[in-house]
């Protein structure tokens, strides 16, 4: 059994190292040249006067922007920093380290160039307008750490806007949902259950679980199979507090009225009684979900307590109480359900075919490929999702997304599965090797000793 105190101590070490190393490196990403500069004469090619020629070509044929610039491989990470990690509304300056970190993950795991843009506004219309104005310079937009219900309006408005011709994605919703779906597909296979026959409890019904429910329903789950629980208890048709806010939280009110067919009342304990699956994205534990409540779940129960840094219940407590499969958000425990397994590959595939949007079907394709990757490596109770260091996962996921984009007619570029896999593998490998080369050459200096 893992010692909880050791886990907590281990969890605090990255924060200690971060305070020491962030000021040493002064950021995590930088602009790097991708064209040769053999002498100063080359600058007349890349800038004035030579650059006027590709500018004129793009003016005459706008689609050439994808060939003559880096637009096909660069996205913006856009945030108002109103819901950052477990810190809450900390403002744009304090949120910038997170957005830089996100940009680093995009590059290192997906070969995607990303620019962090933190906005000094909490106004949904201003965020929407900002994205509309900056889209000519980017191949995609990753919305990050925007509080609900604002995040729903921003994403839904931009996805529905015909003038926005690049994909807009909210990782806290779609990325988390994709990885959770992948984990659940694998877990159900291990325990021998099917999506259409399970009972599901969702503890916490924020942005991530709202999107997760949408993808689960597209995968064969009926809303009648679901019971939701928020900080005030079970969602049911007499929750007038939710009814009064249904304009801002329509999905939550729908779950009140169409889910929970037994019309249960109470809290987490009552919701979990007889449940096959629990997906928790709520208050950090331990103790948010108690072992005695898990004992009331169905045989071969699946439990995903995903709060960070401490899950709602420790996995060994859940297993001792009868859960068969447990997945968390932690890298030091089995079955890490981390959205970093999702967004790098999804954006890689999206950009490689210059897709105009990221559809739910593209997310479903990514989840299915993640589940296949896990199965190819051998499914078990301790392995329902690939690990972050299984590098082949990201190009495979990219190909699945790119093929689905072509099938749905949202891709600007057509390419075969073989070409897409080779391109994605090369881009991702070059990104990683570029970092390692800079480290070997001392251009990224080693961290100072403690």
C-alpha cells in the first residue's frame, strides 16, 4: 500500500522546485527561428524586400497563407485566468505561468507551436471578440481556465460563428471529456459491461463533467442512466435553485429533469447506491467520497476520483471498499486520466488537415484511439489508459482525428492515413529532439543544484 503521507510530500515537491526554477529560466517558451540565416543577406529574403512577394501571393490567393507562413502549426492559448487549477480567479499576470506551461506541453507532446495570451477581462463578449480579431494569425484557439458559465457561452458562440474559420477548443471541457471517455471505454471492457447498460453517477457538474456527459451520450449512454450530484446534493426535478439558473446552466437543468429517473434525493452516498460507474470532478479529498459509500456500489464498480492534487478518495481505500477499477488525475498512481493525453494529439491532427473546427465526433475518434492504444499494450485493472511516455500514442491519436475531420468535410487538406502518421511522427519527434539538442548544447542550461 502507498503511504498517504509520502504521496502528499511527493505532491508538494513540484511546487518547491517550480518556485526555484521559474525565476532561473524566466519562462518556459520562446520564439525560435525555423529558417536558415546563413548571412545577413538572408534577411532580405525573410523580411524586406523579399517578403513582399509571398505577401502579394497570399493577397491574390488567401489559402496560400497555410503554405507561406507558420499559421498551419500555431495556436493561441487564450485565458481570462478566472478558474486556474485549484487557485480560482487569480488574474492574467498570475495565470501566465500556467499558459506558458500549456504552450510547452503543446510543443513537446504534439509538435504544436502555441502562444499564451492572457486577457485582462472577464467579459464573455470581449473574449469572443478578441478571438474573432486574432484568428487570421493562428491555426486554432485553445481556451483555457475560463470559469463557468462564461466558458460555455464563449465556446458555443465561437463554434457556431461562421466567420470563425479556425477550430476553437476548450480543453477543460473537451480535453478532459475525451480522456475520461477513453478510460471508461477500456474499463468497461475489463469488467465486461457495456455503455448502454450501466448506471453512472457524476460527482460535480462543472465544465468537465458537462462535456463528458455529452460525449458519453454520443457513445451510447442515455441521460436516464445518470445521476448528478453538486455541492447542494443530488440533482432532481425539484431543484428549484438550478431551475432558476437554467439560462446559464441548461445542461444541469436537463440532467435534473431527464436524469435520475428514480428521483433520488440526498447526497453522494444515496447517489452511489447500486451505481456501476462514478466520475468525480469535485472537491479535493481525501474524504469527499467515503469508503462506506463505495461499498454500496454495484459489483465490479468503476471509480474515477479526479480531483487534484488529492483525489476524492484514495485508490486503495476505494479498492478495499469493493471498487474494481480506479483512475485518478495523478501521475504517481495507476490509470492517470490526464488531459495531456488528449489535446496535443487532437490539435496535431486538426492542424495537419487544417480543419475549420473540432467536432464532437473528432473527440470521439480520439477517445476510441486512446482506448485502442491501451488495449494494444494490454488492458488490465491497473492499465486502462496509455502512459504519457508512450510516444506512439500522440501520432496515432492525431491520425484518427485528421481522418475524422476529412470524413466530416471540415478539413481544408486531404491526406492518407500513412502520410498523416509520418508527418505527425516527424513533427512530434523533431519538437522533442529540438529541446534535447538545446539542452546538450547548453543553450538550455541545466537547472541549478538545490
